[in-house]
């Protein structure tokens, strides 16, 4: 079976370009994530790795859709190899059934990781320069209903509510919740 893994970095991006390849390659099943490729812990990637079986072919438009660091890329491809699943990257013309394809996979994976690291480095430099000029202020703090948050934290401390329910209510992470809870005196 031909299986395609697709990924874009954010929910406001679309998969149209990758979907064209799925049609051209007559893919039978598609798994698509809308999240960063900085690590391999992605829901649809996990499903795809569980789904594929002996004799299947996994196709990606480009190796950076599958992984952004060489370690993750090689681990994913090794999992596919152990299941006797062929891997093809269209853009780089890589087919892991050939020795050249295996070599190119490692080479292009290294280049994708270099590109990601370079982008991150440039971003840090740009922020540092903006801070020097007094232009960069960082992300604006979230505005919340403090009284509502405090009331919910009282319920949390009395075991009437979970921390997770408060996080969902305010659409915040656990780190933010505990920082705010400490800030408002609900934690030491």
C-alpha cells in the first residue's frame, strides 16, 4: 500500500501542495499533521508508523516534512526499515531501497537540520539587535480575569476542581497555570 505522510508547521498553513503529490503518486492513505517538525512526537506520524506493514511504501514530499533533525529522521526511517517498509522522498529523489538513497537520506537530513539551526540562530540575532535598539519588548502578557482565576484556584485548593479544567478554561499550559497560581499566592 502507498501511504503518504504530510506536515505543515501551523494550523493556518494548508497541505494543498503536498496533496497534489498524493494524487500523482496514487497514494491510498494519507496521514497529515499541522504542527512543528522539531521533534518526532506528532499524533499522525505515530498513527502512520503503527499503521504501515511489510511491503508498504511511505512517501513524503520532502524529508523536512518527516523530520527536522537527522537523529529523528534516521530513527523514523529505521522503524520503517524494521517493518520492511520502503521510504521515498519526492523532492530529494530518495528511495531507501538503494545504497545511494540511504546515503542521500543522511546527507539531506543533515542539511535540513543545518537549515533549522541557522534559522533559529538568525532569529536570536534579530531579537538581540531589536532589544539593543529598544524595539523588541517580547510577547505581551496575557490578559485574564484575575478574580475568576483566583476563585477557580480556591476551588482547586479545596479539591473541587482540577488544574487541567482551569487550564482549559483559560486556554493556558500547565507551566503558565502554576506560575500564575504561585503569583497569586496559591502555591509556595
